[in-house]
C-alpha cells in the first residue's frame, strides 16, 4: 500500500519539524515546503501555527496560503490545521484587545482570550467529542496537549436562510479552561485541532493516523 503524500506548509511559523516527524511515524510520506503547486497536489496539506494570530495570518497570505487552502477545499482535497492553524480558519481574532484582525474566513466566529485566571492553557486536557467523529475514533476519552491563550468559544451556526445551512453541519469537539472552547472541527475536507497532536503522545499519533485514512 502506497503511503499518502502529505505537505507540511513551510511559511515561517515556529518549529514544524515535530509535525513532520509525527506524520512520518503515522505512516505518511512528508515534505516540508512552501511550493504552491506541490502543496496543491499533495494528498493532504497540514497547516501548523505557532505565535500570534495576526502574524500567522500575514505569513500565510505572503506565501499564498489563503488561495492554496481555498483551491484545495474547492476540489475536496484534505487540509489539517493545528493550533493557530485552526484559529486563522475563522473570521477574525480579538487578540491583544483588537477586533479587526482578519482570518481566512472558512468558518464564522472570533478567536478570543480564554476566560480563565490562568493563561496560557498549557498541558493535557480531555475533550468532548461529537457522535460520528472519524478524527477521534478510538480515542474519544484520551487527553491531548494544549498550549494557547486564545480560542473560539462560540460555534456560530448559519441562519436558516443561509445557503450553508442546507449542508451537513461540521462536527465540533470541545474542551474547557475557564469556559468551553472549540478543540477541533471536522468539516468535510477541512479539519483542524486547537491542541497539538504531534505533542500528544499515543493519542495524538492515533489521531494523525485517523486523519491519514481520510486522504
């Protein structure tokens, strides 16, 4: 059986080598590159994200990441966002007191400061998975590793008149740190996690294997 070909998008966001190694251990053939064509044609694209929302969004746009993700999704080709790579898929961020930092707008919602006296949320935490999740199959009750101070805390469903309302609704996984927040989303070819699967031990390795089976 041929290994799935996965590109980890190399756009300048933090240490991505751990994601490359984790995907290789999960059974993928992995290339770290910012080449638009190679990233477009790969079986799967992983978009990691470390640091501030605004800088990640800017760096992504600088390498055409917004167009790349849009093109892949239009063709039904899987994309996996990790940490800030999940956050930038939403409409905007209120990071550092601003409310005008635009994301890629694949999902409605705003990234906001976690309502906890202790931030960042750093360490292992459980998640609340939806019925029918492929991403969390067999690991529904495991713990995953989080490092973040901001998160999406409300999932905004389309209104009944919105054309998107007739589509199959995304599967949303939740976690909690001072309040509930979105821990993962499964939305057809677009999948993302707020936690770091590459730092989540055996559970994270199984999650990556689960994702690879969808490619």
